[in-house]
C-alpha cells in the first residue's frame, strides 16, 4: 500500500488540569507568564503589560537565542 492509499491517521490526547478555567486563561492571556509554564526551552522573556484581551491582539517574545518573535 502506498502513502496515497493509506487512510489518514488520527491521534488524540486528553489531559485533566487541576486548575479553574479562569486560572488557565490568566496564564495564556499574559505572555510574560508563558516561559514559566510552556515547557518550550526557547522562550526567554515577554515584557510586562502585553496582556491579550481580544481576538487579534499581538505580543512580542524574546527567545533564548536573542531573537524577537
């Protein structure tokens, strides 16, 4: 069977988090907190005051390499 003939493989994962939806949203909405919980070792620092409040809001993050995203 070739790759084109194989049906797509679907994988799913479920995880329970012992925190309220409000607490989780606070962690996600404040980019300055992201390096504390993300687990991605390339996140360095996000300046305070960049809280995400609405769809389309953007923020910048300095990576551990020094580049800014």
